[in-house]
């Protein structure tokens, strides 16, 4: 089913623990699930990804860049990009080195936007 599954484990500075599973070949969309204190059932959601070859991630990114060029303000906090790219880079480095890595450079905070910046049709 999944030839090379990968699991990355994270612990946030507030103690929250997370696992990211790469299950290439099992699903084509992004899914999220969490056990939350005070809830008897897990919270989960599914992000449907567009079918290939019509994936337009670059177009979405360019749309945000155009908005920033016109308004002079980023549509979402740059810290979000730092955290996403930083955690992915640290994940790969940790896997290659086969050891737990500390990431003090990712100790940043930001306030998210009220609206979703996910692709719209």
C-alpha cells in the first residue's frame, strides 16, 4: 500500500506533540486530526487537493505576491512561511542525521489572518 511511509514527530515549546505522516500512494489530499482536551472524539478535517495535472500552486502564490505588490502589505504573516519551511528543513535534517534536533530559530510568534488563505475557485 505505502512503499516508504515516513513519520516525523514534533514537540512544541508549550508541550504540544504532533506527528506528520507521509503516506504517498495512500491518499492524494491533506488530512489533519487532533485529540483535544475536553473532546471525546478527535477533531479531523480533509483538505481536497486539485487533481493533477491542473495543480496551480504557483498561480495561487503569484496571486498573493500580486496583492502584496499592489497593497504594499503581505496577505499573511511571513512568520508562517518561516515556520513551515523551517520545520520541513529540520525534519529532513533530523531524518538524515538520525537524531532529534532543537530548533530555537523557529521560536517565533505571529497572529494569523481572520480569513483563510487557502486556494479559492
